[in-house]
C-alpha cells in the first residue's frame, strides 16, 4: 500500500496556525495577569491590558484566517485549534469591550474632578482680596490615579458591556447622560433604575451595572397590535400577565398568576417580538437575557450574575425576564457538563423557586425556544404555562405581507395578497419577509446595467403578483412538515393550549 504523502504547504500552514495561536495566547495571558491585580489596578494598567488583548485578538484572527486543506490527522488538529481560538477570541473581545467602557468612564471621572477643581479655584480667586491673588491653577496637589481617587476605576464598580454595544454613538451617550436629570430617554431611565438600586447590599456593583447596561431594554414601541395573528398566544398572555398586572388584588391565592412561562414554536415566528409587546402592554421592565449574558469564563461569575439579575428584577418590578433560546441555558443536564454551567443552572432554578415563594412579587420569567423537548425537566416544572406560537395561518400571512409591503412601491390588489398567501402556506414570518424582499428585487433584475445607472428611483416599476410567483422559486419555507409535527405533538402533551 502506497504511503500517503503530506502536502508541505498544508503542513506549513498548520505550523503558522500554531505559531499565531501561541503568540496570541501569550498576549492574552499577560493581559489577564494585569486584570488579576484587582483593586491595585490603575488607569494605565487598564490601557495596557486592553492593548495586549487587542494584540492577542489580532494574532488569533490571523490564525483563524489561515485555510487548512486536506483530511489528514495533522490538519484535523489544526482545525480543532482554530475552533478553540474562536472561543478564546470572543472572550478576549468581550474583555476589550469591558475595558473600553472602564477607560472611558475613568477618564470622564478624571475630567470631572479637574473641572470641579478649576471651579473651586475660580471661586477662591473671585472672593479672595486682590493682594492675596494666586496664579491660576489647581487648588490642590494632583492625586495619583488609583481606584480610591477615581471611583470609576474600581474593578467591581463597572459593568461588563458586550462588544456589540461599544460604538461611537453609545460612548457619546454615556458622556452626555451621566449626571444629567431624567428626560425620558432610555439613558435617563437607566439612571433612574440606578437610583432605585443604590441601596442594594451583598450584590457586587459590577453585576448590577452589567444587568442594567446589557439586559434592560426601555423600548416600549411594540404592542400586540403590531404583531400579525397569534390570537391564541395573545389571549393566553393577557390572561396570565396583563390582567394580573392591572388588577393584582383580584389575582391572589389560587388565582395568583404563574411566575414562569414558555413560548415555543418554529423559528422566525416573532416570539421575541411577542415578549417585547407583552412587556409594553403590562408596563413592566423588560430584561432581555441570553445565555452569553449569564455565562462567564471566570469561575463563580455566572452564579453572581444570576443572583444580581433576580435582585435587580425584584427591585424594579413589575418585571419580565425574557430568555431567548432558553434551551441553551437550561438544557437537560448531562454527565460531561462543565461544572460552571451546572452551578449557574442550579443557581437560576433556585432563584426561580425563591421568586415563586414570595407572595405579591410581580416578576415573570419568560423563555422562548425552538426545541422545547431539549429543556431540562426541572426547568420545565418551573415554567408551568407553555404557549405554542404556531406558523401563521392564511389571514396572518396576508397581514404580514401587507405590513411588509406598505412602504414598497407595488401594484398588488387584495386578491393578489390572497393568492400569495395561499401559495406561501407553511412559511414562517421571517420566510415571508425574505420572500417579500426577493420579490422587491425582481423589477431591478429586469434592468440593464446602463438603465440601472441612469433610471430615477421613482421610475422603477412597482412590485406585482408575478414577482412573488418568481420569488417563490427562490425562497423556500424553512420549517419541514416533520419538524412542525414535533411541535404539534409536544404542544398536545405539555402545552397550555393543548390544541
């Protein structure tokens, strides 16, 4: 049997992956070493740690970007290393985001201290006799930049903010809203929340701030009327949540509302939108939580985050804790499950029990999932109300299409919408949005390159029925009949509607 020859270039690429991974790991370990100094960290330390993380991410990105071809054992190990580095890079980027906010807020605190010092000097200069006038300058010696001199630099005083939120717009809003009175904006609302939570003891301030910055959403624009169809879920949610929030005195004792609710159904069906509308209708504080928010590579931080979440919700109630893809957080426990994940899961379930034991509490844990059968049985017990969000029916599909197309130039009649809705049976809400988007492209596809360069936007013809028929060939439904039947069967056995 002929011995298989290794591709020298492939082997060289694997070595490059390892080299970049090693260098990147060193940068990240050095950065972590700085952060582990804890209370001793000062502003320059945070800046240095951020630089090291950025260098480490650059090396990991280079390693992940190397293409490995072939099926031999060496290449397989290289690919596994690349997969591991994706997780490491994500963690490092999270620390960069955290340090970015820490540095910005720390510098802002220093700027405020300088301003106060200068204002004090001006007052002294104005009131002092002329002969005792001193040259302009600070009224006291400059202090070293430490945790004590700059409140914003304490390791437990600021939150972990996700990378996706760190944008020029968001950092500007931090500088604009700090210390200003409430104006009804989301930033001002968070300031009001902070005042309510200022007395909380035994909860690390870092985790409280993380929950406020990362999880609390103040957008109240979505209502049930904005969501097409879903009449049964809306009716059940009104009975379980909205009515008890409006007349709590009527819903006591055996009529007390459930504290746990599960929304389940095919993907792309508006479960998240339904949860936001519920919070708006119930006038509740909305906590939008993901597994990534609660999990951490730092031992013990997952449990602390969970405790902070429920403590904050208790203070700001009425509150809805919404967990999208709850199956990723409370999946069935396994023998090889990571200890940190197991402990965090246990803490979450225990916190839910504690919440249910308190009479008069107005906190609802609302989970959404596309795979309810994968949930842990202990989690299922704590979510006694389980509402099925099915695929849209004919009228709902028609309503969704109308709302999607109302801002797009079209010549569709009522009969056309009926025909499209009938042809799109089995399509989810997101499938219908993709279908409408593809149909809107059809008039553009008919134009030549020269016409595209010169035609005015208002001269492009409107979308018509034939465009949708063409797009139905390009955009297929995303939920199979077999998968749909699993939801129907699970709903019959475990669902609250049972139909």
